[in-house]
C-alpha cells in the first residue's frame, strides 16, 4: 500500500545487488511512495547487470561508485543532484562485506589487510558517504540518512566474525556524524538493526541457515523480512520521524529483548534427551 510519504523527495540508494537485496526492496518501496532516486553500487557488482532491471522499473539512473573511493563518491553526489534536479532528502547505505568471512578465516586468525578492507567497505564507507554529502552541502534540511546493521555489534554471534566489529564502528559513526549533521543542517542519521535475512551478504555468513531458523524461533513476531526493513526505512525517510536521530533501531521481531523463547527451550530440552 502506498501513502505518498516520499512525494517529491530525492535520494541515493546504495547496495541493490539483486531482487533479494534489502536495498532493492527499499528502492521499490521508495518508488511506490513517490520518491525519486539514483541507484548506485560498486562497479564490480554492476557487471552482474541485474540493477538495470530495477532502474528501468523505477525510472532511475545508475551511477557506479565504489563506496570506499572519495573520488567516486564526489562524482556520485554531484551527478545525483544534477539528475534529480536539486539537493537530496534521503540516502540509504546498504553495504557490507568481510574478506575474512568470505574466505572462511576465523576471528582469532584474521588477515589484517582483509580486516582493513572489510572495515573500509562496511563501516568507514558510511563516514565517507556522509562527509561527501556534508562537504557538498548536498542534503536538504530535515533530510534522513539510514545505514543497515546487525545485533552482533552488541552481542556475540561467533560466526559473524569481524563483521561484528565493523557494525559496532558503523553504529558509532551514525551517532557521531548524526550529532554534527543534526546541529548544523537538521539532517538525521540512524541505523536499522535488521533480523538475519536471506540475501547474498546474509548467506555468506557461516551457518546462516541455523542462524536464521534460531532467530525466527526466538523472536515473538518472527524475523523481520527485507520487505519489513524497506517499510521501516520508508518511515525514517518520511517527515513522520523528523526528530529521530543518532539511534540504532531494532527491526527484529523482538529478538534483541528476548532471553529465550519457549520454542527454543523445548528444542534444547529435546536435544538434551528431556522430552
Ligand atoms: P546484499 O549482498 O544484497 O547487499 C550488499 C551490497 O553491498 C551489495 O549490493 C554489494 O555490491 C555492496 N557492496 C559491497 N562492496 C561495495 C563497495 N565497495 N562499494 C559499494 N557497494 C558495495 O546483502 P544485504 O543483506 O541486502 O546487505 C545490505 C546491508 O544489510 C549490509 O550492510 C548488511 O550487513 C546489512 N544486514 C544484512 C543482514 C542479513 O542477514 N542479510 C542482517 C542485518 C544487516
């Protein structure tokens, strides 16, 4: 259902790789709500070509940008304003990657140049995006910036590996930049902490099937889907959340505040031989 919440608003959406991507679902929802945007992704992700389908469907242009490259980001922010016809109202950072996770390297045996690459892509890129927007004065007053994160920033999930540290850094950047952007430009900055979601990045985490099934049974409302995340993001881009800023907001069906659920306890007792 559309409420025209983003009518006349302009923005940039990072990270739509394929139809499972959280950014893809968000782009579709923003379009439904009347927003216009430029789509962007790393040049290497473009080669898979699927983003063209999304661009066509939503009447959007694509500008490739490696989110770790200031030069690419400067070009992106300048061109996006030209294409969209003015300053921006919303930006979605939906980017994550750990080389240690990809290559199956244990948390206690990291290769630090891989760690650095993951930090740059997954966390520092968020600072780079905001600094570029800030320096170009590219955001309208009361604009909204959202990045996606995971609860491993607060609690240990062993297989999440160094992405846990990257997410902690990302959330901290949202708070710190949110202060300056709020004070000086009335722009809000938040992170959404999302349930495990079956996407390319999500499924790259070791033991993802167990991870998502466990979270489903632990969460009173069940796991939040990519579609749920898109809906939540729309609310944060809209004028209905104008003074929500510097927050890490859980979209997780209640997982983060649940100690244990009856279903998980029953499964555990069964496995222990207590019927
Ligand atoms: P996805 O794999 O569809 O999206 C990740 C995106 O990051 C891809 O589009 C990829 O091309 C992009 N990317 C990687 N390196 C880049 C670079 N150097 N420059 C620009 N873009 C780059 O997966 P998903 O799940 O939609 O991921 C989106 C965000 O949601 C990530 O921040 C992820 O950590 C976060 N998240 C995902 C969860 C999950 O279980 N899938 C749970 C909680 C948070």
